[in-house]
């Protein structure tokens, strides 16, 4: 299980994000320390392709096919970083960040519709923001219902 924990230290202008893998890596690892960026997880194969510009399995495949050593593979990775979508994270308005997040989840949902395998992404998308001034703020929440779909049915 992977946890992304984000927030703000008192008096600091920018937030921090930590990644925690349970049970394999319980010690928090800070992501994008001192810089701006995006952190995502889960079934991220297609998000990786859109943002980084290549499938995450590509370096290992190229290393195996071309019999590259680890240093050569790392040099290839450095070159592949040039394929990354040129998103200026440090300048994105909050609304653009929300829109980008929804786009990436929606794209994953859409492509999984056509694939054979585990469809682990789907349904309504919950979105929240964390800002220094407003803290955690729900932006888009799915409606949880019971036996009846609307209050009108309950009254009838």
C-alpha cells in the first residue's frame, strides 16, 4: 500500500510531499524536495506515458535487448527525461492542477475500458486541494447513496 502525505510546515511558504510504502518501505521519502513537481501512484502506466513520454518498462527492455550495463541504462534514462511533457508546475494555477489531476485519472479510466487485465481505476473521482491558507478543501466529491437514489423517493 502506498501513502502520499502532503502538507505545510508552519511558517514555510511551500508544502512538502512524502511517499510511504507499507510494508516494504515504511520510512517516509520526500518527493520533489526544494522544487515543484507532481507525484502520482497506483496504476500509473498510462499516466507515466503521458507525462514522462515513455512506458516505465522501456529502460529495462532496452537494457536487456541491447545488453547495456547499468551505467549505460542510466545514461539512456537521462536522455529520455527530455521527452517529459514541458509542464511548468511552479507556475500552474490551482485550477489547472485540479484539471490536470482529473484529466490523468479520466484518461486511465478510459484506456482501461479497452484493456485485458485489472481495471483498478473507475467510477466517480474525488478531488481535494491542500493549500497553506485553506488547508484541506474538498473540490469534487462523489455522492454516496443508500437504498434510494433521491430524497424524493424516500418521501414518496
